[in-house]
C-alpha cells in the first residue's frame, strides 16, 4: 500500500529518514527509515571511518532533490527497528519520479546483484545504469572524486580555530539537530575540506531533549527540536562563529590564575538561513529563552535587541515556555515609587561605594541613596577586590560628584536581612547622556549582576551592561586582568598629634595652595582632608570663623544650627576636589587654613554668608580676605539667615543694582538674526548675521559669483598679505570667502584672518590667500560681532565654563533667533537673544536666552561690563528672578548655595 511522508533527512544516496505530519494538537510526528530497494550508493563516513568515494556527492544529489518535501513510498520488506525507529526496504517517488531510477540515471547509485529473475522494471533500471556508466556520470566519472578531507571531530585547537574564523560567515550544511538550539553542522571550508562543528545558537537556549533511554525531555524540548529540524535540518546555512562556551562566572566567582581550557566540544555562533535567524523565531514562538551573558557577542550586530523584541512577543502571547511568565511588576511601572518620583534630575552629593551614590532630588531637595541597577561593584572588605573597590569609587567620584544627573528608578530592592530597602536606578550624566554603570563595567571596575531567570527587576539596559562586561573581559581590564593588585596603603594621618602636625607646617606654608580631596566633613568648619599626591590625611579647621558645634555622640546636644552647618558643608564640599591653604596648627594637631572650591570659592566666606558661621574677629583681622568675611556676615545679618534669624538690630539695606550711568536704553527694535559663529578665544563671543535684509540677499548672489571667480583666477606670484587687508581666503571646508587679515607672518607664511560675512576665524597659509577683487568689496561684511546683554558666562576657570559654552551653542549656534540691540560698544553689539519657538516669550516679554542661562546657573549678571543694566528695570527684575531660581535649584555654579558675584 502506497503511503505519504515528508523527507526529514537523507542518510545516504540510497536511504531516507521519513516523518509524518504533526498531530492536530501539535504532537511530534513519528519517523521511519526507508532503504531504496535493489540499489546501493556509497556509504557516508563517521568519526571512525572515512567516506567512500562519491558518498557526499551521491547523498547531496538526493538531498537537494527531496529533503523537506513530500514523497510517496511503498514498503516491500520490513527490517528490525533501530532505537525504536521502524526500518523498511521499498520504493519511493517524488512528483511521479522513481527515486531509485533517478539515482541510477544520474550515476549516483548502482544496482545490487539480483537473486531473482529480472523483471521488466529490473531490465529498465539496468539500462539506466549502463547509460550512466557509458556517459561517465556520477560515480562512473573516470577522473574520480574531488580530493577532500572530512574532519568529523571538533578542532583540537579550539581557541586557534575561533581566532582564525571568528566573525566570518562560512557556508555550512546542518547535519543534525541535537535540541532546538544545538546543531551539528558540516562547514564547507574555503580550502575544500569539510569540518564538522557543534554549534550552540548565540543568545538563546532551548529545553534539553532526552538523549538516552529512560531520560525525560524537558518541557517543550521536543517541540523546539522539531521546530528547528523542520526548518534547518540538511539545509544550507551561513554560520558565524562568535565564541567558545566560556562560563559566565564573574571575576568574583573565579580564581585569578585559571588553567588553560581543554578543547571545546561546542562553539557559540549564529546560524543564518535565507528565511532569517532561527534563534529569533524560536524565541518568538516561546520555544527558547534568551541567554543574558551572550549579550556581548551580539551587541555590535543588534542581535540582542531583536531577541528581546521576540521575547516580548512571546511573553505577551504567553507562548510555550512563557505560559507562566510573571506579569510586569507593579513596582517597576508608574511615575511614583515609595512616594517619590520615579524619574528625576538631581545632583550627586556622595559616593558610597563602587555601585552606590546619593543624589539630591532637584525638585524636592531630598537626598536619595541609589544603587546602580544590575551592577555589582568590588567589595572593599575582600583583599582581592579592595584595590578595584577603591578605583571604582574614585572613578564615580571624579565623574559624578557635584554633577547634575538624570535618574530613572528601575525597581526597588526590598529589605533583606541586614540590607536595607534600596532604590535601584539607571543614572545618566553629561552631554552624551552616558550611563555611568555601563562605563564602570566597561572599565572593568564592576560587573553585571547575574539575575535569576524571569527576574524582571533588572536594568532596562541590561544587555548593554553584559556587552560592556564582555568587552572588558576580552581586553583584560580591571577585575578581568587576572592580577591581584594589593590595595593602596592607608594614608598617613599627619594630624595624629600636634608634634607631627608641626613638622609639616612650614612646608605647607611655602607650598601655598595644595590640591586635595575632602574625605569627610566633621563639622561645619572642620574637615578631614586627603592629599592624594602624598597619600596623607589631615584635619583642617577654617580660619577666621566659628561654626556651631555638632553633637559627637548620643549623649551630647548640638549647638543651634550646628547640624545645619554640618549638613550644608557636607553637601557642598564632601568628596569634592578642592585646594587648601595652611596658616597654622592647633593644639590637637589640626591645621588652620582656608579651603577653596573651584579655585575661587572660599568655604569660610560661603558659610558666613549662609548664616551658618560667625566671624572670629581676632583671628580674621590678619587674613587677606577679612573684609569679605565681615561683608558676608553683614549680609547674613541683614537677611536674618539661620544663626541670625532672631537678630534684632535694624537690617542693613540689601545690595542694589549698580547705579545707572549715562548709557540710556536704546529704542526697542527686534531683528531676525542667525548666530553664525561662536568662539571662546581670546574670550567668549559670537557673531550674527541680520536676516531679511538686502545685504543677506546680496551676499547669496556674491557667494555664487565668488565661487565661480576662484575657479578661474590663480594666485598672483609673491603675494604677501598684511594686517587689515581685505582678502579672499580658503576656509577648512575648501571654499573661498571674504576675509580681513588680523595679522600675518611672512616667516611662517601664514595669516590669521576673520571671515567678515560669518565671523569665524582661522589661520591659513599664504597659498590659500588672494587679494580681494574690487568687484567684491562694495558689500559690507555681513557678520556683526556681538556679546550677550546684561550677563556673562561663568568664568573660564570654572568647571562649568565648558558646559555653559556648550549650552549656548545648543540654544543659539546656527539657529534663527530674534535679537534686540540693548547697547552698542563701538562695533560690538550687546544683544538680548529670544527663541521664537519658546512659548514663554508669548506671555513674558522679558523672557530670553540671556535669562535662561542665568536660571540654569551657567551665567551671572554682569554688573561691571553692562553699566546700562539699570536702564532696563524689567530685565533687572527678570534676571533677579532667574538668579533666585538658580540658587534655589542649586543649578550649575550654585550647586549647593550662593557664590560671589561682581560688585
């Protein structure tokens, strides 16, 4: 009786492995082996014997013809089963073509000796064999098979093989599917040899399939195997080898000195079929889980993102392995967690360890202790990790302390044993919005936490963290270097006694300002200071002031505002890079002196100005900044700040805006401008083009003519430009523009020029300078030098100067804005810049980019440079409000309070 089946695989040129169709409930179909009757093809080899001549070609002919396709077969004789798989001898045809006849016709099989009288069909087949033999087809080819070596065992030098072929795509033929994600593939090497390899699909893992009698397959293992077999078995694919199956242990789980690994029994790689990556289809069908630690291998190709998208689909459908997947945790959704905002901007005020920081929420002013999501830093208590723990903490300190960050709380880790409940978050900083955890791991100063399967409480960028760790491991950075670096020695405490402190006093006096780090704040005016250059610590007491004392233990009581002074100093100075200046020592070994933040802010003056310290008149009189101390105290008294809240003497008049000088306000005239150039040398400034004028229209025509002119005009021989000359100069973009020579050097044969239509400056060689043709001289330069009205950016020595310039560029450079000329200083325009797309300008006429920069703490009111300020009372009020907002939000230069302003 004729039956139908699908060819699962071709065992050899005369044997097929057949399967039925899946059951109505998706049951795995049964299989049987069919040996084609009366013919014999060359036998395929194994690990213990070589292929017979033409064995691969014979099988390949039959494979290409029928694998994965339906055939009709008839069993003429049954054989004993092998591993419970029925075996038959019989005939089979595909699309009405008898397979045995087709093999004989093409010379890929030969007839067996018949022990019966030949039938008409036997004679026909004998004729087919004879024709193939005479034509030299297939196995009858007189030249013999192509020489090749087939390596059935994995390469003995696993690392060398991976190193040679990693990342390259190699053609292969899937010979066996061990489970849904483990394949045995025949690689067709470029030199013609065949190399068998075992491949675990990168990024996924399917359930195991029973390989021995009595074993039970894991749930969905058989289904996953069938899924892969039905699509890839004995199909040609492209294989990309990625890695050896290294254990995913972290440096905390393995010893530093590892022995050389034995030859690998499997490689990790991707298997690409013309229909796509089977790994992604397995995950989307719910038949495979994503393997987290493979993220590094797939990061560059975007493979992990595609697997996560497929995983999301499977979870939403609750397919197969994900049928019981937990619903997304409520604590990881929403905008509020534990009564606090899930997403907030803030300032980092403390580094606790290599994976924990404290951030002041900009909106609430509350300090929130944050654990970096899915990140594990080295532990200081472990001698093998202590050095890297110190390095990780210092890495975070240098990049984050005092800086503005964006925090997104990913989940809350509940209280467990001695560990408190902790908010776990992704922390980003800087103009690139960098994830600090990813940078930390990439440096080898932390590792990604190995989460349990289906643990949804993890970083949303977990795959990037894993990729960063793999990159660090590959480069042998930090914890992955295999080196046991001893921790730094404890610093020498030179304030241990008055005698020891005295021996250092004269040296400190001669040195002047000394770079240091505030290690701890003991009280409002008392600090523990670390000197990194000499690995020393000392106690510093601020000169000329006295801050209220704080309680040293539970039995003591703090003086009024003692705790507030200590908290203020902690938030503002703790763990910050500072400079100290030593004046004297006290009887307990402490050093008396000054502490400077950002080179200019004197901590003593700041504390007094905040009303958190008083001036000690006797010791302050001999200080060079005594007047500033007394003035600061007078301000605090007038404002009745903190210590002075009950001060009953009549408050002094608050500082006013500078007296109006002879410069009166100019008539309001709004101009459409574009900021064409921003420069920082020799000082900050910019240039604008005034739009919607005849000049700009004429400039466009001039530049077209200018370009054509310089395609035909050569440089005059021996031309030497002089300062003040109008010339044509070639800019770095290769185009010619009108320019004015600022200065020229005949020795260097180069000139410094300003491009008069755009305002930018450059140094160009004499070979790129031409005299300006008279026909291009009539149009005045279209770039106007300008500065910001009323304000100035923070000083160049400030750590916020670069951020201020970048912010101005982002708001203004190359953009069309509205400007009002508030003052003219020769050719220099003092401009108020307005963004027409800002909704605030519709309701508040004084809203402008100038005020925005002050509000963001990136600029101050320029009372000295803008004497006309008092002529614009509405702007004075707006700037004062912006300044107050910056101080309240502790934005930019006002991180933790006020700073000195111009008189």
